[in-house]
């Protein structure tokens, strides 16, 4: 194992690999990635549905997503290892007058951000998903540059491009602590020895809380359960069909080859208190919650008809992390200089990975980071917080994921 690197990135999921890639893109190639599992993309990222949407409720969040899409498109076009990016576009469907008003507001934000969006009629949408019934739709917002990808393929593309620029990757290496001198991080302690460094980046996903604790920080990075299902194949589904988002039904859907992938946001979420398990422990297993999954299908039925009766072939479950305020935790801690965060994905770990990496670079190396990037600093939790309330608030972020104004 190398005993020195300027940056040590801890966590080999989409965010960690996206950070390593963006550092390399910025010319910072003395980077070592550490992953405690035997392979990259082995835990939470592996369970992601891979949807990439850019329509957001603020210009800053929209542009972050646009940066990710531009990166995915470039990797798909230029890299020898493709991220599996399918730029299918997306259809966002409103079923209430309140949601229609929100769509007009979102369209205005998109246009101010430079993102192309259009309001379509039912007939145009039916031409893209001909077997669905769009009569319940009051408005349909079309974003032609949205799409989806396979998380493992994206991580492989990040690794290939970062390695080509000099970034090193080590799997099967667990972090056990940090070395500090005069209050600053100077090394990462691992099961295989100590690695001297200038910066240690916490991109450990559902173990992000535990890595922060090793550095003496308490961060409310809360794992919250998420479910989606994949049905058996049907004749008419095709992988080039647009992604669907039905916010009034709290659902998303896309084609998975010729099967339907359907997921949603639970009204009563289940979370983990990360203080209840350790860094060396595997994440607690998730039992398939069939009442929740059946409700997803029933909510989809007004549009899907018989597609809602397709047998379920597989269920995917994971523990994406959420924060009480629904914002990422990105940047260097002023309490522990040299300790940098890229955690709290709020279900945007895969789709936002390139943008999160770019914001981390901005937070460290631009003389005046944007107010938005400054607002993501881990320092916002420096005064402490109430754990039960933080966990409730983090669950609420998932429960209200498609709420108007979210």
C-alpha cells in the first residue's frame, strides 16, 4: 500500500469515485481511494435506481444536476469505459391544480438555469409511452436531456478515467482512525498501516457518521430505507422510453430493458440511528415491505392499467443517507482542518455524483466559493443537534421528497 497521498478518499461508491474523478479533472492526481469492501460500488450505490433528473426547485440545485448530466454525456461519448448513460428524457406528470402551478414555477427555474424544458399535451406523452393512460394528467413537463444509467457502470467509468490520470484505488482496506498534528489531519490509519495525507475525504455513505466520529465530529448523516421493484418483462417496454415521475403519487418509473422499474417515497419512512451500529459492522438487512411495494403499484394503476399487475421479479432495497435539512454535506471542517466531507446524498448520490465532486473542488480551491456551496459546509452542525429530532427530520426529507416546494 502506498504510504502517502495528497488526498485520501474514503468510500468507493458513486460519490467517492465521482470526487476522485473531479479532483483528477481539476489537475489534482495525487489521490488514493480506499474502499473497505472487496469491490467498488458494493453497498448503497449498487442499490440505486440510477435516475438522473435536472428539474429542481432552485437554480443552484438545477445547475449541479446539469453538471452531472454534462459529465455523463461526455463520458459516454469519449471514455473507453462507458457509464451506461441513456439520455431518454423524462416526463413529470401533474395530477392536481397545485402541482400544475408548481410545474410552471419549475419551468421558470429551469429556463433561468439554461435547462431546456417544455410542457406537453397528453397526446405527445402518449406517443412516448403508448400503453399508458395519460387522462389523469393535468400537465406534463418534458425535459429532453434527463435520463438514467447503471450505477456500477458509472463507477467503472469514473475509476477508468481517474486511474488514467494517476488516481490510485485500493479495495478491501478498512479505515480505523486518523492521525492529527496541531489539530489538522495528517494521515489516515488503516488495517494495513498509516497513509500520510493533506486531506481525508469522507465519502463513506451510510458509514459517513462513523468516519466523521473517528475525526471527532458528530454529523447527522442518517440512513433511511428506500425500496423499488422490477417486474417481469413485457412485450412493449423499451429501454429508450423516457423516465416517468409522478410526484402526486410519490412515484418514479422507467424501463429496465423490457421490464418496469417502479419506486416511490414512503409516507412513513424507516431510518437507522447510526450510533446503533459500528464502522466495522455491515449495514442492517432490510426486509422487503410488501404492503409498501403493493401501494406503489396501486398508486401507479390509474396510468398503468394491466402493467400494475405484472409479477415482481426482484426487489431492491438500500440505506441512502439523508440530512435534517435535506442538503448535502460538502467541504472542509474548520474544526478539524484537512477533514473534508462528501456525504448526506439525500437520494442524489448517483445522479449528483459529478456535481458533488465539482462542488467539493470549488469549496477547497476557489477563492470565493458560491453562497450555495458555503451553505453545504459540515460546520453548520458544529453547535450540535438533538439526535431524535435530527433523525425525524431526515426521515421527513424522504417522506416529502416530491412535496411541492421540496
